[in-house]
C-alpha cells in the first residue's frame, strides 16, 4: 500500500534525480537544496565543473561517498550516504556516457544507472529518437533488468505520453512517480533554455521561473523493489525540477 512501509522490506531509501542544467543551478543555490532534500542517494545530470567543485567542497560531510564526472551536458554525478562499491562510465551512446554504480545498503547491493540520452529530433514522420539514442535507451533497460535490484534514474527527454514510455513499462520497469506520485509531476521547462542568437534576451528570460508542462525526469525501478512515495523537489535554478522517491528493498535480498 502506498504511504506505509511494506512488510519484509528494509527501511526506505530516499533517492533523487536532478538535471542541474549545465551550471544553471548556481552552486550557491544547488548545494543548500541538495542538503535540504535529505536524500540518501542523488543522481545528477548536466553537471558543470563549477557545480562539481561546489558539491565536493560543500557536501563532503553529508555525502561521504561520491562519484563526480563533470562535463557540461555530458556531466554526471552520484552522491550517497551509503558506500559506493564500484562506479564507472558506460559509453552506450554517441554523446553522453551513462554512470553505473553499485552501493551497499544494509548489507545488500543496489545497482544504479544515471542516464541522460540525447533528445528526440524532428523527422519527416514526427519527433523521433535517432537510432544510436534508441539503442542506448534499450541497452539501459537491458542492463537495469539484469541487475535487479536496480534503479534507472535521469533525464530521459521522454514524455510519459509517448510510445517509448510504454516500451520501458512493457520491458518490466516501473515508474516511481507514475506509481506513487500525487500530481502530474511535470519537471520541464522550469526556465527557458539558452538562445545563442539573442544573448541579451536570454540573460533576462533564462532566470524567470515558468510552470513546467512535461514529465521527462524519472526514477525507474525493478520488480524486486517497492516505492513508498514520490514527489517533486525544490527549484535550485535549473530548467528542470528534481524528482524524489522513497524506495524499499526486499529483506534478505
């Protein structure tokens, strides 16, 4: 039942995914928001070098286990209260490596995949993911299912109204917010993206908060896990909003 702890499970683990906008979530805003979230595990996408440095210096006490790989739109980070047993970047797609990690939770191993596939592109038959990106998504699904218990977190550039969303469900993954969220869960766009041709206008508009209209940020989980609740987190200045969920692992798993 949603909202209560489930029998024969460990204590809930709070996880967060957040696209921090390649520097748009300013370090002086981002670090306090991450700290206040009290999430046990945080997966970040589009991590800039300045953001990574601020996390390294400002959150080392709260998150003693970290795997930071800054690099703009390709940047990834994982922060954890729990020991990180292993972490590596996976070159599954042409532009943005995904981060795979194993953490130890109450003597059990939980695998996480932190992903950010490129967005779909306009074609003659509609907006579609290109073939390399779609293969990347399929491989992420395969790796997640094989690593059960596993979480697949990130910005998928994929609205929950598209057929590709149905593919992830049909493969056996479960959508934490779709299962336990209490609102529409829209995360994008919180702000307008950068306009290269109109830099003067971008400086004005890029910091004005908007009402998000799409749900593109997800916490997917495998079938041996359970979700207790899910919610949208606080704004730290990115064009996305974070998603959080409380997840339980099977006892003795």
